[in-house]
C-alpha cells in the first residue's frame, strides 16, 4: 500500500467525525426551525386551549358558584332527603306540557341541588335541553336554565361553552379533528423540544435551572427550557389523552388490537304490558342496589319511550371518573327486571385504558390534587409561548444586526 493511500485513509478517519458533527448540527437546526414554527403558530391555539383547560379543571365548582341561587341548597337538621319519586314529580309539574324528562343526576355534595334534565322539541325541528334544579330536602324547584338550544353552542351556559371551545374551538363536534390535528403537531413539537433540551455536553441537571443573574436573553432561554422540562410529562399525558378522545374511533380500534374492546352497552328494551304502569324511581334504585350494594347513586337515566329502560348508575369510591360512572344497571320500567349490567370491574385492559382517558385528562382521577395539577399544567403553554416568542424576537434582532 502506498504512502499516499495511507494518508487518504487517515484523512477519511479524521474527516468522518467532522461530517457526523455537521450532520448532527444540521439536523438540530432543522428540528429547531420546526419547533419554532409549530410553536409560533399552533402554539397560540395551544395557549387558549390550555387556559380553558385550567378553568375546566374545577368546572363543577365554578358553575355552582356562578349559579348558586339555583344550584345550592340549605342543609336542614336532620339532613333527610325526600323520596326520589316526589322530587321527580315536582320537577315534572314545573316542566312545560311537552317536556320530556331525560335524567336525574344526584347532588355532588350535601349542599347541592338535584339536577333533572329535560328536553323540549321546538317548531324548527330542533331540541331545547333544560336543566331543572330541585332541593332534595324539600322537593321544591329552585330554578332552571336553558342548557342547549338545538346545535347553537353559544346558547349554553358559560362553562359548557368553555368546554365546547376546549374540545372543538367552537367549530362544531364534527370538526373536532381540526383541534386534534393541531394537538398532534404540538405533541411532536414538545418531543422535538425535549430532544433540543437534552444537553449534548455536561450535566443534564443544568437544564432544570435558571440563571437569574445572567442577561435577560439568557433568563428567557433558561425559563423556556426549564419550564418545558419540569412539565413535559404532564403536557404529554394531557395532549395524548386529548388526542385519543378526539379520535376515539381510531383509539378504540388500536386498543382493540391489544385487548378486547366491546361496543357501548345496550341496556335492552322494556316489555310494555296492557294497562301496566312504570315502577317508580325509588323502587328502581332498590333493584339496582341489589346488583351493586355498595357505591354512591350517581344518576338515573329515564325511559324515553314505552320500550325504554331505566339506567341506574352506582359510582364506586375507587372509580377514576367522577362526572360519570361505568357501573350501570338497565331495569325494565314495568316489571323491574334487570336487563343488563355494566360493571367496570369486568373491563378488559383495553376498556380500562379507554375509561381512564377522560379522568386523566381532567385530573379528576386524583381528586383535588389532580385537578390542581391540571390547572397549573393548563397555564404552562402560556409561559412557554411567551418565553418562546421573546426568544424568537431576540434571535431575530441578532440576525438583523448581523445583516446590517
């Protein structure tokens, strides 16, 4: 082998690491540009969705505080509630003649009113949905509110409007995929940000610190990196669960690959009898109590037709969902026969995964602590956007000065 050949081979060995470094730096610059672009444009939407999520973390408490006159009650001594049949009868008496009671939702706590949801068909072939609130201790109607007028989202009370914005940007349920697509971009951008954050040299723990005594530019840079690092796990969980719920059919299909995922339950049909009258709510609940002796009565879905059934939900103490329940009993409205039982304790791994999406997203799975974490996490996009925007402006000024 000639000396010239040896020198060429040595040159290649020396140049190879340099090319690798240049390639890595090029990749880093490309990812940085993607991170900036997605953050600058999609990040603005992420800020608004995050802020609305912070409000919704305590949506029931806020809603009750805003509507205390109809949603709160005085607790008598002793705190004895009236029979459910008496409460429903009082609500039906206060409804318009064409009102159709749809469900009874039990009070959230001892000072809350019971909510009865009913629907009214309108002349324009739409459906108005109302909520009526009844004092469970006196069976007296506290008041009611229009919950939804047809498909007009802005006719809802404030908190449901914020909820609709959080899920669909007020573009309609059928267009929720737009927000879902933006969330996917943000999710990718956060992962890119984590890659860019990871120190190439030195102690990775420095990425969690802010040098407060440094220049304003460095403080902004450190704040952006450290806040993102501290909250990345929570942001990824929130985004992932949100995307999974928006694209729920796809999520169910993917979950079904790894575990059985059954269709939504069919609670059966009642069998009308000549001259038969429906059994009452108290009797229906007593029947459901035999199926689920333990647990808190959460709601009773009312029959909407002669063949409709009662669906009684008994929420267990260890159930992650607090705004709904997956322990439900379908009861024939005439005979009282149990037609179907949905029991979350019998859920497959895939069904449990789907069950946990919403309570993880809202934080309600972990009570007040979980909701408080979601509240703070919802503010994080605002901090990241402001610091990222300031950093982008700083870089832009530097480039302009260099050009001049």
